[in-house]
C-alpha cells in the first residue's frame, strides 16, 4: 500500500510540475507580446506562477478547471482586468483586496468551495456580471447593493439563508438566480429592482411571496418551483410583463383566479 501511495504521489507532483512549467511558458509569451488576454484553464495547475502578476496589460484572465485552492492578493496588481474567471477549482477563500480591481466588469467564481465573499467586492463599481454559483455561501456582504452596475447575479446552489436589505439597491439588475439555497423568506425590498426581468427562487423553503412583488413592471419570469407555497398574492396580476410563473413542486392548491385568467400569463404547476 505504501508503495502505491508513493507512486501516486510521484505521478501527482510530476503532473503539477509539468503544469506549472507549461503555465510559466505561456506567461512569458504573454509578457513578450504585451498580451491583453491569457487563458490558463484546464492545465491541472495547483498554484499560480508569481510572474503572472507582472502582466500589467491583462484585461482578461481565465483560470477555470484547475486545482487551485487560493488566489494570492497579488491579483490586485492586474489593474486593467475587466474579466476574471476562476470557476471550477478548489478555491476556499477569495483575496480580501479583490475590490481593488476597479475596472472589473465580469467575475466568475462559481463551482468552488468559497464560504464567503469579501466585503471589498462591494467596491467593484463597474461590475456587470457576478457568478458565485455552486459554492458554500451562507450569507452575502451587507453592502452588496453598492454594486449598482450589476446586470446579472448568479448565486444558485449555495446555502444562503437570508438576503441583506441592500440587495434592493441593485437598480440595474436584470437577472437574479437564487435557486437551490436555504431561503425561508425573501425581503420585500426585492420589488425595488424595477428593471428585473428574471427571478429564479426555486428549490428553497419559501412559504409566502411578498405582496410588494406586484410592483415589478419588467419581470417576465418568476420561477418558484420546489418551495412550500400554499398560495400566491393575487396582486401579481399587476406585473404587466409577467409571462411565466413556475410553481411545480409546491403544496399550492388554488391559484388566484385573476392570475389564471390573465392573458399571456402561463402558470406552470406541472
């Protein structure tokens, strides 16, 4: 057994060494070309070469599908980054100074084991897309609503139990994915998201939907499958753009007549 473990360790370290060397070569080439983009995805990288953080012209960095467990704070040296994707690794903690990447517009940190987002993420005032799906998040930063530039927020498949009130300040948000979390309620302030077009809340423990949701004017899809809803507010009929309400897997028996008869609205319970 010891020999088998020793052999497995040799293979692991050999692959890691080769991956590190290959990444270094790519980084040197990028430096020579003053590259604006660098893709180091699916290379079996366990750590990032320090030379990476000297590529001051980088605007796009892709590190998906590796074996990276942490991102060093030197990432903040890449001041021109607009796009950063580190999905599908083994990352547990994000650097506290992530908010120093002031030009960042798209941030993908999904499919890791991250238990919290750093507070500094709220300083990313140009961020349009944030995907932190399939992690271990139980809460969100208190001031998440400061990222007013956000258009799409993907937080599905986490363990989020409550939402901060500031989330109602994301006035430009178009799509919000909160499915498969631990929510037992959602705050009425979500109705302040007047530009929201798609809201997915399936796979939680919701027992009611706030009456205030009737204020949504641009919402087209409200997905509430697999919750504990027994009824819906009839005032949702005021959501004039609403095309679909998903209700599969709820103990709901009677849908308000106003919703059933609203032309152009599909209430899906199957």
